[in-house]
């Protein structure tokens, strides 16, 4: 079944591109709204002007937040809002009649949007590199290979976590509120607004193996060279474990939710 869905990817990619072209201004605004790492870079650049913080000097902070921006764009998803709307409006009924699963359809179209997302970010990335070229570091082949696996798992975990909270709309009216709490925790504990090294040492183990680090921090550390490939392998395996947990949660919630959805005649 997975191979059958993947064979539909070229068509879904063209649909995704057509949608991006039709709503290009909205998409550009949405992409640019995820550039908080550049704001945090400016803040931490000032903080580290007097010396390194948690092992990060100004060049290290620059490389860290550039990698954060890249990973943020490569792991973005928006199934939460689509699924929440479809369930509440009844639009999900029509999607359930299609030969491809609604969650598969959404996933493949979102993957198709990634090249456009990176294209919009490229001028910003180039500007940062020109501003501080000494922060540039060329990753090794092993790092690139591990990063590809890690960022793919991070995107899948991001998508599944959104699908889980979106599926809660089958049962409750405030699923978006729960997502807001999750998102706030993610911003704080994923390394999005500050490297995890600046947190107290007693929190290090919990944060290292948390789903928040799996969502963002692990691929950032690999791409930026803040961890060796050897040390990163257990973290990538932890990402895989969290993906399995999220997959089970989504499958259970979706199955039970459809029973409830059909029971009310939607």
C-alpha cells in the first residue's frame, strides 16, 4: 500500500505546486513567519559578544540558528489546521471517499511543498552567511547522510503529532488549545529559541531524550556539527522510537474518531 501511495506522489506534487502558485502570497507570508531563529540569532549574538555561553561563541550561535532555520522549514506541517477544519465542517466525508487515505494525501502534498519553502528561505540564509562567513562549516558525508535520516524522522514526528492533536477534534472542542500547550513546550524545550546547553544541567538527560529534541534539536545538532555521528546514532534511534509511539497514537485516535464521526451521520 505504501508503494501504491508513493506512485501517486508525482501527481500530488503537481497539485501541491499548483496550490502554492495559486496562494503564493499567503504561503510566502506563512513561511516568513517561521523565521524566529533569525530573531533569536540577533539576541544571542548580543549575549555572546562578551564571551561564549554554554560553549557557544558568536560563530557557533550563528551556525546553530542557521541550522535551526533550515530544519524548521524542512519539518514544517499544517495538517492540524486542515484536519481540524475538515472534521468540524464535515468536509472530511468527501475526502474519505477518495482512494487514497486523507492523511497520506495531506502528507504527500506537504512534502511536495518543501522545495518552495527552501527557495523562499535561500536569500535569508545567504545573507546570514555573507554577514558571518567564518561561521560556515561543511558537514562530512557521514553527517549529511545521518542528517537526511534525522530530518525525515523529525518531519514525520511533526506531522504525526499534528495529526494526533487534529484527530482529537473528533472528541472535543478544544483540541487546538491542547496543541497550543504542546507548541509552547516545543518552542521552549526543542532548542528553537535557545540551545539546550543553556538549560540547567539537571534537565539535560530529560531534554535530550524528549520528543521535543527529536522534533528539532537532533537534526540541528547533526547538521551544525555539535555532535559526532557516533554520538548522534542513539538520538536518531530515539527519534524513530517516538515516531512509532506517535504512529500508534494517531492510528488509535483516527480509528476511534471515525467511529464517532460516522455515528453522528457526518
